[in-house]
């Protein structure tokens, strides 16, 4: 079992521990459970979908990286596939607070990077802030997304974000988690460049068309990719680096073990991720940061 789960394992009931251990007991547990694993856990624990998501919140919150606030937030997103995806807040000392990742963003992005097509619900241990409510409004689930909080009745995003402004107020565009392929091309034999290009081609940037992706390689040679996720309200947009750091953290990787990073974006895009990417990675100890453009 990954060390980050040790301190809170005792909070899990013995029956649920037994049901979870075949999956969470592995060091390479990816902080997500497939629908088959979820069904097995439910049978062996007696929990239903909602009870299980609440019971998993301490494990999700254990993935939090919060050296500034010391406030640990966990989220569990349930895809329409039946898969469950953990998420947790992340903070990065030495860079502006705008680079922070919220737990809801983490769980949603984690699901997106695993190929989930639509979310049915998200369970959180604290009420979502306005930033996260707006971020969630970009999803193809719309305002019907179910939100579950401890000791409160289940509500929809429409209840938490009345009179919402979102993508449907603008052009007819793809929504977050919709399948896209922008088909940008680069001539390269570098696996890291190709991985970042693939991420850029699946990025969500319908307002600026500033498609961007990144690939991070750690000191064990593992590669983690991230895609830009734009928002109709602009400010809750999630940079590709943060998406990759979410995937790295959820996979059990160390965000301070990055040895090489590759950003791919459009040469003539209205926006550039380069300066923010470089400064955040420098704060994380990575100095080998490159940029390629299509």
C-alpha cells in the first residue's frame, strides 16, 4: 500500500478494508477504481454507490498536497461508466496561488485523462467554492451533475450555481469531456514531444483555440501527460501542467521528481502556457523544460 494511505487506513471499517485491499493494497494503485472493481467492493462491503464514495473520501484526501494551507480536501468523481476517480487539492510553494489545483478540478481532470466520457456525480468532503462550481459548469454533464456532501441531501450543480453562466451562453462548442482531436502535426522522433502533442490534440480550448499539452518525465523514466482545459468564464481554466501534475500525483508519483518537461502549443496561439509552465516547474526543481510549437 502507498505510504500516504497508512495514516488514515484505520478510519476505514474492517469490512471495507477487506474489500478494498486487493486493489488499494498495491503500490501502483492509480487512485481510481474500475466499474468491475467497484461492483466487487460493493458486494463484499454491503455499501451502495453513494456510501462507498463517502467512505473513500479519506483516501482521496490523503492524496492532497497542501504545504501552504494544511487544508486537505478530497473528491471522488463517478463516471457514467461506473468508474470512480480520486481527486485532491494541490499547492505549490514559490509560485502564485493561481497555480493551485482544487480537489474537484483534480477528480474531474483525473477522469478526463483516463478517458471518461461523462460524469454522473462528484462527492466532496467540503462544499465546493465558486471557482469549482464554475469549473464544473464546463462539463458535458451540465448543471445536472449530482453533488454529494457529508450530512447534506444530494443536490445538482444547478442548485449550487443558480442562474449559471457557461459554455451554452457562448458559441456552440465542444464541452469538457467531449471527445476531440485537433489533428495538429509535428515532425519528431522524440517520445516526449509526441506525448505532449497527443495531449494538445485532445485539449479543450474552444474559446481561444489555444490548444496545448505537456508531457513530464520523472527520474524513473515514467511519462505523465496533461491537457489544457479552458473555461467559458476564463479564470477557472486549468493549465496543461496542472493537469499533468494531477495525473502524476494520483498515480503515486512525486511532483518534485520531474527531470524533463515538454510543452507543445500553437506558435500563433492567442495564449501561451510557456512562462507559467516554466516558473512552476522551476519551483518544483525541474530545470530541463522545453517548448515545441505547431
